[in-house]
C-alpha cells in the first residue's frame, strides 16, 4: 500500500498524540491509501470536489454574513433596548468575540473527530441563537445571543480552509480557495445590504435580520447534513482500518489516529491549546496572523465608517447608503482573477522544485494586494466627504476589497502549504488574532472620526497599512528561514 502524503507528518502526529507505542503494532498492517483509492478525497472527481467546495463555501458564508447583517439596525436596536450608539456596535463586536474563542475549540475538534463533527452541530446552534437574538427584548439578551451566534458561527470559518486542503491538491487548491474566499470575505460586505433592505421594509422590522440569518443557516445546514461527506484523511483512514478488521477478521489492521489520547488533561494541554501554542511558538504563524489580522480588522471597520460617510455625512437613504459595500464585494470578486493566475505560476515553481510545496510562491498576490490596500485606504480617506463625487470613495472601496482578498486568501494558502494536517489549528490561530482586531476596531470608529474627522482618522489606517507594506516582501525573502524554525511543518516533523 502507498503512504499518505506526507507520511512523516502522520507518523510523528500519531507519536505525539498516541498513548500506544508504535512497537505494539506491525507496520505492515498500518492502513494507508491504496493507489487511486476512491475513498481518498484527493482522488474524487473534479465535479464532486466542486460540489463539496460549494457546500463548504455556503457554510462559511453563513458565518461571515451573520457578523454584519444586523448593522443597519443598530440605531433601531439601540433605541429599543435603551443603549447609546457606541454601545450598539456591540452587536458586531460580541459576534466577533465569539470568533475569537470558537476556533480554539472547533479547529482541534476537527483534527480529532473530523470536519463534519466540528462544523455541522455548531452551525445548527448558530441558527438557534440567531432566532434567540430575533426574539430578544432587552440589551442583555441581544448581546449575549449575538456572542453565541458568533461563537458557533466561527466553526466553518476556522475549518473550511483546512477542509479544502483535504480534497484539493496543491496544483488546484489555489483556485478552490479563491472561490471560497469570495464567500467568506463577501459575507461582511453583503450583510449590510440585506439588513438595510429588511429594516427599511414597512412590513418587517429589525428582528427579521435574525430570522433571515437563521433561515439561511438552517437551509445551509440541511444541505450539508445530507450531502457533505467527511473529508479529513486521518478520520477516513481510521474508518478504513475498522472496516478492514470487520471484513477480514484480522485485528492487526490499525491506524495511529485510533490511539489518540483523549482524556481531559490531554485534550486541554495538547489538542485545545494547539492553536494558541502555534500563535506564540510558530514564528511564521505569528507573522502571518499579525498582518492578516490588521487587514481583516480594517474590513470590519468599514461597517461603521461607511454608514458615517454615506448615511450621516452625505445624507443618503438607508438602503442606498449600504450600496458602497457592494464596491467592496466587487473588489473581492475582482481579485479572484489575480489569485487564480498565480496558481498557474505556482504550479510551474512547484514542478521546478520536483513537486514539493513552495509556500513562498503563494505570496506575490499578497504583495500586489498590499499596494492596492494602502492606495485604497488613503484614497478613501481624502475623497469620502463632499464636495468629492461619490464615485471616488466607492472606487477606493473597490481597491480595499481587491487588496484585502489578495492578502487574506494567500495567507490561508500559505498556511495550508506549510502545515498540512495541522492546517486547521494554524488557521484557527490566525482567526483568533484577526477576530480580536476585528472586534476592537469598529468600537473605535465613531470616537476617532468625531475627534479627528474622516480624512485624518482613515489616514491613520492608511499609514499603518503603509508601514506594514513591506511584510509580504519580507515573507517572500525570509519565509524559508522562518519555516525552518517551525516544529510542526511536515518537513520538520520528518526529521
């Protein structure tokens, strides 16, 4: 039988997490993938992989959409529950606080019991708490249920990227992640438009932002419950070992993943702590997380800045004032072409490296996006207010969307290339830090703009973006050196 690539990573992973010594098993009976094994997700047809990717994208969209769909109702909810405009922003902030804590649990769960178990029950609970928000009658219940909606909604956000790495090869994964990124990054842009349409409808009210989210999530959950297969290789190999023992009667068949130590102490000190340990002990994860967190936080900052500019300052009607978010979405979609083109370049580089992963070859679009991001931030800062034509800040928003998605998506691809079976924990570490940034920045938007004005306030964001502009180029130059410091990359696990 052929080894599952990378075998060294699996052997070391099992050795680290297993109670049973490897010497108690005959290596000849260790279950691995056969050549062209139809159970191996990498061998599924492109059409079926596309169907699975669509389901994963819809699950991630449900999580990201929930973060922003209520923002057009902030002032209405604030008046209803008796809080200030600054406190009303907590509906976004607490949702994202849930994003901070959730991945620490959901990512390790996916690496123990598989992707389905880590995503589907959480998504079901997300829908229940969205209904809870819609039925709330006071501030405590609104903001408490929003936290738990985000906590459970973070499961697909932190695990879908790793799941795509399970089914797509390095040669095609960049295209799949590009399309998935439109779903996960488009959600925050699409949410305000949907929410404004609901709030402005005289036959509906703010509660329907929760109801529509719940309906969306339930439909997505039912689709995935009946159609989404398990894709995590270690869980599938574990099932294969059990099936072979049953079919052949030979109890020597085994897979190391069956012998995980799952007592409470091990789960707390190994599995659940792994994302945080990676954030603080893996230099490349820390560097990627820092950069991705800033651009992600700016994306959520727009949820507060755009209403100030287009609703309060320019005086647009509520629904019309949310349409500039579509410029962000168009920017996100436009960047897909850049990311797909880089996939073909990546394949050439990997082929020249004898088929080995070359994570740094993922990064040129990140450098391209960084330039767009800086330009978009300064452009928006100094054209947001009259007498400048409204098309100028909208075009700046498009630039921000292009830059954001190019940076964000290649961060994910880079981590998947590096960490393989630990990709879920690596992306969870990034999700943890980026959610802290995204939760905090919206709270600062109104006080900062009130004190400085739109131009100077947003220029501060542009200045920080400009200071971070060299980071993609530094990753390209020094990434190999940082990777050698890692303890969990497949090449280092083999040694």
